[in-house]
C-alpha cells in the first residue's frame, strides 16, 4: 500500500475509539496520505473514554491533516475525487443503517456517499451492540452492495450482549489492501 489517499472516518462507538486509533497509527506508517473524517457527534462529544479536543488533536497529529467534520466539508470528496479508499471504523449500527438506506445527514455519511460516486471501495469496521438485532438486515444489505467491504468481525460478548458485533481493528490494513484490489478479506466472521 503506497501512494494512495485513504479517508479514515470515525463514528460514535466511543468505547472502541482507542482500538480505532491504534489501527490509524499503523496505517500512518505506510507511504499514504490519510484524510481524517469524524461524525459531528464524535467531533463534539466528551465521554468517559476521551475528551473531544484531545481526540481531535491526536487524530490530526497522526494524519497530519485537519479533520473533515461537516456535510459541507465532506461533499467535495466525490466531485474532486479525493480518495482512493474510505475506511469507517468504528462503524455504528446507526451509520450502517443510514448507508444501507441511502440517508446522508452527517459528515461521515456524506463522505461515504461522495466517495462511492467514484466507484471506489468503502471499508466498514463494525462496532455496534445491535448488529445481530435491528441492524442485521442493514448489514446484510451492505454485504451485497458494490464497493462495500468489511473488516472481519465477531461477537464481542455473546453472553452479556448477544446482539453485539465488533471488528478486529488490527485487520484494517489487510482489509484495505484487499479492498483496493476489489477483494473481501476472508474469513469475514472470526
């Protein structure tokens, strides 16, 4: 993986942001340009896991770029053909549902819509408590959508949260490499 521009978007699974940051750090070691994107919620919300300003600062330092954090700033991704690939990690059930249904109401959903118009890959790193419940049908739809790829995932706590799925964030780089070739990494369920 070299000489590409990768978009890296984060949505509101706050408990998995640290794992996502670790994957972002690994990706930053490749000879690639990374364009960071955050949902408005992640960009503006302090949680027990991180203060928004601390997260923003860390992501911008890793990527050496300002974060896209609005619909208006994400829209040019398509017409200007800014990205070779877009990663969304963590990808919440909310974000997955909106993409499955064609809803564009945030910086991240606009980035995805804008990027897909160029027939280039989007990689989702699932992190949602309702993946095997209300979100299952949307995940199924996305699995059958052109240019959509998934980081391998598993149940993260089948006894306490039996509908919850989480991706293996450490497999994001390998998933990206294959998605750039139009291939889904296997096995997808680990």
